């Protein structure tokens, strides 16, 4: 699907930036474009979804078969986010548009309910948070997750949720009730302990402290919560002192385990990330160019081995390593090992992902 136009009956306030009303044909599925005063800087494009469930390719080694993405684009605006490339399928850019132009599938719970009611549905595991965050700021306005959770639980479908959003706390009672009917795995993404750096590189996210408090709240509600310490940023968050302090805080919040992974810079993310680095930490540019030269997206093996030697003993020391892998841990391990497949983003020759 492409953003080839707008509704001809839209008001001037609803117009997409840079487009004149009536210039082009209507967008299939597009209801309206909303700018809400309480969400300054964000534009919500409400659409009618044709489907809710996205099938994971059969050759994938992911520990789940289906995903749900109620939103496209993400106001968390994490500079390093590997999902940025998915916005290009909407003819938005992977930079500022990804952060501010959020597509909202307003009927996703209704469509999901119909899909789950099909006789062919085999109640395979469904993952949320594999592309953009289901608990980003838009969820405070649209409240799509309660309907999704209820539909999955009602159908007997196991689910996992990965998020940076503290709005998860709103749904903990609902999730606790749903847990009596289906397996539920929760994971929180927490990668940066330094408050100033965290707000610079993840400007739209809740603070690290707020996320730690959410882990504690979920633990109090009876959930085991895994933490994804991803990405570890070379020369910024990979020191023993930083990792020790962050892992201690994660342990104290009651997390069950930690999965980690070094920064992965896909081609569509690298220019955005390097522009941020040049603005905020120009002295690190030479080091990053050595680590991620040319089209390289992964840090070299030598760096990854060095990081492993530093962080794994700390994970063991704080009791955040487990032999039995939960759903969320499996997801995290695969995300670190296969970030391109995990994001389902523009592999050479691959078709655009199903969006609507």
C-alpha cells in the first residue's frame, strides 16, 4: 500500500504535510488524519485494516508464527530503531517521518476477532512489539491493546508482548485475568542507564526509571518479566561500570532474566544514527566508522566477543541468567542473532510486508 493521496473531503487541518487537498486519489483504507493538541508534533493517520494477523515466513526460526502491529511508525523515536525501514513502504522516510507520522489501525481488534474465530485458526503463538511498540504514546489515545488482548485470550491464543511503554501498567489487571486462559510472556526493553543519554537517543520513551518501575509492577502482578538490554552502544553504554549499574537496577526491579545484543545498524538506520552521533558525540565518529564501515550493519565479531566477555559474568552475578528459556527470552535471543529477519525488513528481493 502506498500513500498515494488523501480523502477529497478532508479539512485543511487534516491535510498531510506537503500535500494539497484534491491533488491525488483517495488512500485505500484511510479514514482521516488527526493532529491532537495533547500529542504535539505527532500526526495520526487512521486507517481501516483489512487484516490484523501477519504470518511469519515459514522458513523463519522465530519462536512465534504470527505478529500483530496495531501501529506503524513510533513516537518513541529511538535513533537506532531497526524498524525504521518499514515506514518507507508507506512512502514516508525512515527518519523524522517514522518518529512523527503514526499509522493507526483503528479497527484492528474487531478484525482480529474475526480472524481468530475462523475454524482454520490453530492458536499459534502471536507476538506484539516485534516491529513498532504497541504501547507507544498513540495507545493512550486509541486504546487498541485491551481489545487485542481480550480477543487473543478469548480464542485461547498464547501471546508475548515486548515494549518500552509504561502504559503496559494500565493493562496489567486485564493481562493477569487473561493469563488464566492463555500463556502470556512480557518483556521490557531497557538499554540505557544514563538519563541524559537515554533522553537523547530515545527522546520519546519513558525514562529508564519509569520502565524499571513497570517491571516491578508487572512482577507484583505475578508476571515473570524479561528485559532486553538491546542495543548495547559501543563506547556509550558498553563499559563495565554502566552495565553493572544497569543490571543491578534491573535485578532490583524484579526482572527474571536479561537478553543483550550489540548495536545493529541497517542501511536505512545508519545515516540517521550517524547524524545523531555527529551532533551529540562527534568524537566517537571515527570509532563507529571503524566498527560499521561501508555497508556493514553488525559490529565485528571481535567486538561482540569482547562485549560478551564483559557482560555475561555480570548477568550471572545478578542472577539474570536462566536455563529455561521463556517465550520472551527466545524472542530476544533470536532478535540479537537474526535482527534482519526479526524486523522483517527489506531483505533483498523480499516483498513489502503486509501493512493493511
